């Protein structure tokens, strides 16, 4: 066996400690791998293919300051991962089983089963709402791409709409497959940097987009809670009976969603105060044993806050782009929530006291409260909690047994699983056409 040395050329994104300006840094490292001489001579490209494993597995490498991933995972970590996965699957299957049984075999008083002819009649009368739900799904993608494009235009004088639209698809995909929807930004940065948007602009755009999306979501959440608790939109009394539990959960979710934007704004205005708050909370987390390394957490948090604050302050110098981004973020949230409304209407949801725009507003406020209440659930796509919450909240107003469960399943497919399916197909296609470079920022291996 012979050992062959190759040069691995990598890239990572770093934040300059003095200017807070993100930059792409090239890294070269020696890699030694035993290889039979016969194979090495006959097939010199095999080492590159075996190492990159493109299309088979993702090799985590240094990006955004994360250390190189060690493939030799500790056995205890594997066991823990399997346990968490098993618990997650049992929880989701249990929720689906519970809602299925309750809706089909133990329906609420006053609900009767719908025969197949009645179901076909219902769908033939309301099929257009399915088309509207698909349009709402498309608008979610379109508005995110437009938002990124507006941010790009304000910083580079170019729209790059195609690249921004594709970036939105990638961001939605990775947000859906990671807990708490926080996994998409590194992939968005990489896609932008590989398709014409370079350096600090590529690193700042997803941060600005996320910041204003959170801002818009929290603003809509607070507004919805106020409207719901005062019943300003005259929702049905049955909805108000579910309000106390959702009130508490939604308030917790909104506070957590507001934490990072509030810290960034505080740092932009009162940097010393923000740094003191971070220091106090990390020290408290260390004493309570929530944090293993308080000093390291403090450094990473301050580094993130400084960079985000720099990006937001620079972007805020363009008032037109700032207002446009906020309004588009509001529209993006409403487009996502509209999927629930059109799905419910497809399966016969009806409020006899409200029609048209007022009925849409009622479902919008309920949907925003629902998303707020499940936003902190640490499962991919808030799975389980989202299904159960939708069923419990929107079983009201659907007249026939079985349709609440069916509406919930279709809503999850359109508002969550479709992002995974579309994102997977898109990333698979781009991986094959993008010179065999994966989307983690790892360049092709070169000898």
C-alpha cells in the first residue's frame, strides 16, 4: 500500500475582528490516504471522488468558523442520535394516530361522517381553493426571492433576482430539515457567493432577510394576540375557548423570536449595555450548567451580534429598501398563513357570521398565533406540535368528521413537506450542474 498526498483546497467565511466585514478565506491542507499503487496509476481521479463523496454524503468542513467535522463520531453520540430520532418518530406517529382516531372514530358531537359522493361533491365545489393554496405556496417563494433581491439591489446596484429566488428555495429547504429553522443561512451565503454575489454582501443578505422576517413575524404575532384577546375581528366563540393555552405558548414563542433582533438593535444603539447583557446571561447559564463553556458562548454570541448589527446599520441607510423589506416580510408571512385558510376552505370550513376578507383575516390571526405557539418546539418543521395544534384549533368550523384530519395533512404537505421536496429536487439538480461542488462551501479537491 502506498500513501498518496493531495492538496485539499477549501473555503470558509470569516468575520474580520476589526472591521466586522465578512470575507472568504482560502485554506490548503495536506491529506494523506493509503492507496494501492495499481489503483492510483490506473484511476488518478478516484481519490478525488472518494474523498468528496458528492451525491452520497455531505462532508462538513470549516465554514463560518465551525471546526472540521470528525467522521469518527463517538458511540455515545450515535446512540443519543438514534434515541432522539426514535422519540421524534414515535411522537409524530402518535400525534397522527391520535388525530386520525379522534376525527374518524370519535368525532365531536354534531359531526357525522361524510360519504364518498358527498366528499366528491364538496371537492368539486371548492377545488379552486386548492389552486389558491398552490399560488400562496408560490408567493412564499417569490416574496422571499424578491426580498433578497431588494437587499441585493440596495448594496450592489444589481437585482440578481434569479439567484435570489434560487437562494430562497435552498434556504427554505435547509430551514425545514433542521430544528428551529436555523440551518439555511450558511447554504444561502454559499449559493449567493457562487452565483455572482460575493464577499460581505453575500454574507450579510441572509442575515438582513432573516432579521426583518423575524421583526415582521413578531409584529404580526403581537397584533394577532391583541386582536384575538379583544375579539376585534369577531371570531367564533369556540375559538375563544382554546385561547388561554395558545396565549401562553404564543407569548413564549414571540419572546424567543424577538431575542436576537432585540439584542442586535440594543447593540447598535447601546453597545456597552448589549455586551454587558450577553456577559451576564452567559455567566448565569454557566452557573446553572446550561452552558458547558460560558466564555466561548459569550465570544460567539458577541461576534454574531456585532456582525448582524453592522449589517443592519449599513442596510438602514437606505430607507426605501428598509421599508420595502419590512413590507415584503409581512406579505411573505401572510402568504404562508394563507395556505391554512385555503386548505380549510377546500374541506368545507365556513363561518356563518363572516365571509370573504373578514373570514380570511380571522384565519390569518389564528394562523400567526399557531405559528408563534409552536415556533420554539425543537423538532424539524415543529413536526408533531404543528399537526396537533392545527387539528385542535381548526377542527372548529369543519362540519363533517374526517375532514379536519384530512385538512391538517394537506396543510402540512403544502406548508412544510413541499419545501423539502422542492428543495431536495432543486439542490440535487444544481449539484449535478454546478461543477460537482457541494453546497457546503467545499471546493473540488485538486492535487
